[in-house]
C-alpha cells in the first residue's frame, strides 16, 4: 500500500506551537554554529548538518516514547536534539570537551544514549534495528524501532536483508527515509533505479510518501503510520521528500546554483519567517542567543577524558 | 567412549538455551528436522521455537539482528553455515558489534557469538573450505576461539557470552565427527590438562619436559597429537602440544613457560600463508623469549593458494601431518 501526503502550498506553513518552533530553531542554530566554528578552524574532523531537514525529527518527537529505539546516521544532530534537547552534551561530543555524551570517542556520528544510537556506516543499522524490534515485539509490545536513513542508503544490501526479516517475522520496524535528492554529490537519479516505493512494495511493506515540509502536516501524515507499526507489529517505510539546504559535509556542495536555490526555496525557515514574522523573530533570536551561549560555555570546558575502564 | 564433538556442541547449546531465557540462536537451516548443515543444532528449534530461528540467506543481516538483540539486553549465537560466508558479515562484526563495545566512550556489553564451521579436507572446494581466522586477528573488541576435543563447549560458549565481548568460534568440520577427550587421558602414552582453564597441554611422561613445543588451534589438535606420537615413536623426539581455546587475544602468559623450557616452538595452522595467527604468536614469543630460544619459531601453514576440490589436489595445498612432523624434526635436529 502506498499513501501520499502532499500537503498545503509551500508558502502557507501551519502556525506552530512554541515548543515545536523552539526545537526547529534549536537544531537550525546548532548546525549553523557548527559550520561557523568549522569556518573559523575551531572544530576538528568533520560533520554533516541537517539544514533544511530539521522538521523530520521535530514532527516525529511527540509520536515517539522513551521505550522506542531510534537509530540515527551520519546526519543525526537533529535526531539527537529532538530526543534529548541537549545541545551541551552534543556540542561537547563534537568538540571533545567534558560533558560529552560519549566522552568524545564517538564524535558527531557515533552516539549512544539510552535507546538512541547512531553510527557512521550506511544501512548497517537496519538489521540491528530488526534485532531490537524482534526483542521489543516479544518483551515490550507496542514499542518500535525507528531507523533514519537517506535515499543514498538504499544502495546498501543490509537495508534489504533487514527489511526482509522484519517483514517475514512481523517486526515493529519503521524506516524513515529523508530523501533529499542527493547522496553526497550524486543525484538520486544517478544512484537509485526504480523507486523506494517499489522496493518497499517488493517486500509487501507499506510505503507512505510525504512531500510536505510543514512540521504539522508531516506529523499528521506520520501518526497513523507509527500507530499501525505499533498495533499491527509490522514494518513500514516512510519516504519524506526533503531538501538539503546545506552542503553534504562542510563546503563540499557540488550542486549548481539553481539546484541550491531550489532547495533553499523549500526551506521551512525562510517561509516560516515570512508567514509569522513576529512569532518567528522572537523565537529565532532567543535560540540564536541560547546557542551562542552554549558554544561559549562548552568551548571553555576542559578536554574530555576517556577512562581506561571505559575502553571496552 | 566419550561423546563426539558435534554432540558436545549440541548439548552445550541445549544447556545454554535452557539456562538463559535471554539467549537466541540464529542461522540458516537451523530448524528441525534439518537441524543445521552439520547437525549441530538438532533438536533445538523443537524445544525453543521462539528463540531458535532459521533465517533467510543473509549473513550480514543475521549478525546485525544478533547485534540488535545484544544491544537490547539479550544474548545471541549465530551459526554461519560455512565460515567462508562470514565474509558477508564482516561489516557487522568489524564496524558494529566489536566497535560498539567501546566507541560510545563506555563499555557496552555485546554478548554475541558467531559460530563458524571451518576448514578443508572434505572436498568442498575453494569457497567452502577456508580457514578465515587470520582475517579477524587484531580487531579491537573481538575475541576469537576455536573448538577443540579438549575443551567442553558449554564452558567455552558460556565463557564467551559472559565476557560481554563479541566473539567468533571456529569449528573444524572434520573434528565434528571425532570424539572429545576426557579425564586427562589422550591415549596410552599421552596425558593432558588445562592451563589457566584455557590452554590444553598434551604431554608424555613429564609435563615440564619436552624437546619442542607445538602450538595449534583446536582444529589441528587431533592431527598434532598424531604427529607428536609419531615423533616420539619414530624419532625419539618429545613434543609437547599446546592447544589454546582462545586464539585472540593471544594467551601468551599460559604458553610462554613451556616454550621457554623447551627453547623451541612450532606453530601449525590450516590458514593459508600470510598475515597468520601463527605469525602474531611467533612475534610475541620472539619478543618475550629472544635470549632463551634455541631456534627461531617455525610456522607451518597451508600453501599460498585457493583450496582445490579434488582430494589429490586439496592435499597439495592444505597443511599435512608430514609438514608438521618435518618442521618439528628440523627445529629439534637442525635443518
């Protein structure tokens, strides 16, 4: 079965409650702060920001419980912040400062906290999440395992092995695909034959296409899918057509100016600012200032410590 | 007469599943009445249909599912039908299960064992006969063990799961049909005991005396004992055989005293040459005992070749008892 939710015209976003808007802006300013610090040479290593895609974990947030497992990927800052609202711990992790969620060992793309896990190898988490879902199905029915993945991840065989077992065994596994049309530098039409819908359908798995980028509409589209996964204990694929507003990593955007302009035209940030200027300005300024304070405070912390007893 | 190795493994799995309701067993064609390609899992799915699962042909996926179970506080044993196919699960082993024990900045238990029927001498050809142990040596967070006729498998598997570290258990396919040794007796000449509960020591007359030490993984244990017997009867050479259950990390502390006393060490394994477990062991022994050794450590392994199918060709590649015999004799007598 495939359901499509196309949503309202992109220039009329739904007015959001304060907590949703704050979370969207928290993620936006976290990512902007990271790029800013990279630009100044203050960060070591690499990062992948989710600029333009912040609404995905924000839409999911009230639909998930603490008992659900969330598996994230290389582009996971938004997923983490939506779950824990902990910019200090995440920034300390990226910077290798005390208070880091994983003592600076995992960095931007390897984080484990409670039932949240991210790792940096594409597709690897799908069978792992199926294993978690196998346990949930027996021990904690009603909970689910959610995997965030991109359109590029569908090139990995692990996705199909995991989806096959989840469908065969009736497991509460939800794949949330952030289809931003580009895998690092490779456009989707150069790396994905057929469609994600066709691939889900081949396993007898429900597929829902969501083209809206409006947090409220996306949430409304996702709610019945999560409910079905929980109640009927079977996997589902949700494909969100989204727009990567920033580079893949930092300063490595290979798209044409027109393509980048197209992504920016779909950015929820500018559209929301235009539709609700007063509400937006107040929240935006508050989160910008909050992140500046987080950066100042975390940057002043001493280096993180990896104790011998924590080395596996 | 002692039970066969395959029966010991089967009983070990029965006992572990009975003792621990968190334990799962996953693999291809495990379920009854088939009971696994080598019948190691016979009877298990009938007793625990919810926890003994036949899976699709998805080695990477299966090990991933096992990793997910471990992450969720369960335990898992995976059977890979032929250890050659563990290559398909390399990412889950290298990048997920073993790394997850440490890469999140704290110790995360990953109680997970991947069982790998291993080795040649059955005419199964190039993709069903390999000894892939060497490809997994030196992966942080990953332990390697090998089944032997001296080590009870319930103890070995239970111990592996109890470490909270993922591990691979290599199981020589010819050994399955052989018998376990019991009560410290190998035959009318040889006796054995366990050092540190891990290294089986097989000796004649005096465990503290030998002309040469021969270290082998469990899959070569029966062959090594046969060689030691021939060396004694034909060449009057006293060779002590050591068989560690855990291959990696190296159990050097338990191996070094005997090697130091003899001053001579031969390491034999079925892996093809190059980047082998034996080379790591030789390095450790050379470093620790350089001033004590009477000869360089000698490595014996299979040839640098794919493993052919026809029996007469397979013999030209796989390590033979005569190779081990000759190596020990040369190290003791001087080549």
